[in-house]
């Protein structure tokens, strides 16, 4: 897979039903560590909320995902949020629904509907955009090769991570590049440029 869809912007929404308030939040995420950090701050910010339920999916292959009901009856919250992420065809996204109980029990079907609606509303507000799957590449080259390397890189819309000048005049550069462009780039580089893993 060379591209995927994720949210265009992070967003917030509010869905009220029978006095309960369901606040939806969406975030673009690239790792489970990011998810954990966002959840930690969300739980601190909404310490008086009854439930902080969520689901996320990461990776262009759509095969890494988690969800949590956070104390709601099993399958009424996290599974519904994840279902909306899937139906919108998104990945690299975290959706959190924070519930403040309004005094009236919603029942299983009411909870399912509330979490599904809250997740759907925030994803509609987030929009959708297609992104290319990127790979990290490292190159090492001598002073004489630098103009050729930089000329090749400019053709392929790379995103530089860092470059390191070595004492002997050689240079190492780390960058991100769309997976589908890697082979074409490597063909344009001088033969004595070393590709690092």
C-alpha cells in the first residue's frame, strides 16, 4: 500500500442525549506512544468525566488498532468508535469520546447509538485527506557527490530529518521519502553513494 487516508484536521464535537454529554475529539497519530500521551492529558483535563472511551488505528496496512470501553458495558463504546474509524476508511487516527453522565441511564442500545454518533460527528468535522506512505532513508557520500545527491533529492520531494558533516568532509543525510519513489531515487544517485539502513 503506497497511500492511506487520515483526518485533515483535529476536531471536537458535542453530542447530547438524555442529559448526558458526549464530547468527541479526533487526532492524527503515528504511534501508540502518541496515543498514550494524548489519553493521559485527556484524562487529566476531564478528571470529572464518567468515561473516557477511545479507539485508534495506525498504519497503512490498517492492521494495528485498539479500543476501550473505559467502564461502559462491553462493546457499547470503544467498538462503536472503532467502527466509525473503519467506515470512514481512516488510519493514523485516534478518536476519544468523553462522557459526562446526565442522570438518565441510556441502556445498551442508547449507549451504542451515543458513542457511534459522537464518533461520527467528530470525524465529519475532521475531514479526510490522502497521504503517501513514507520510508526513512539514510545516505552517506563524499564532498564531490553532494551536488549530485542534492539535485536527485530535489526531484523527489523529500523531507529532511537531519544531516551530519563528518570530519573527513563526507556527509550523512537522513530523510523521509514516499515508498513508491525510493527505487527511482536510488537509480539517480552516483554509484559510490552508500545507502544506510
